[in-house]
């Protein structure tokens, strides 16, 4: 499964537009979207550049589109890593109302 079609549509591109950007046939774009044609690592890299997303997001492995973090987000991650388990548990409790169900039985922020 991948998000090529979703990203293409949200970018206002037709299959033929994306095909031109990728230098391939529109039928190949259709097959990539339907999962009928394997996506090479080089193609994944090009798609991520076109759609400004991570490979994990493109391949539905993450709900986070980009890996770009603000300074504040980076500081929070560093603080989380330095915190003991008690502090992490307190933060988890505080963030619980803001978590979203990912549909896989797991919750993601």
C-alpha cells in the first residue's frame, strides 16, 4: 500500500502530470498507485521530493508526513529522552486526550 494517489490528488496533479515529472508513462503511475508495479528506491526518493514527504509516510508506515521538526519539537524530544520513566508516564497521561486512533489498534500522536 502507498499514498501516491492521495498525494498526487492533494497536489492537484493528474496522472499524466506526475508521469511527466517522473519521466514515465501515465500507465506506470496508475500501476504504482494500484500497487501493481513495484516502486524502486530511486522512485521512492523522487516521489518524496515531489510531494515533500518521508518514505515512511509515502509507504503508509507513518502518519507523520515530514521529518522536519520545529526547534520546540526537537527540544521536547530531547527532554523526553532525558526523562526518567516517572516523568515519561506523567507526560503520556497529559497527552492522552490529544492522541488519535491510527486504525491499527495503536494510538499515535
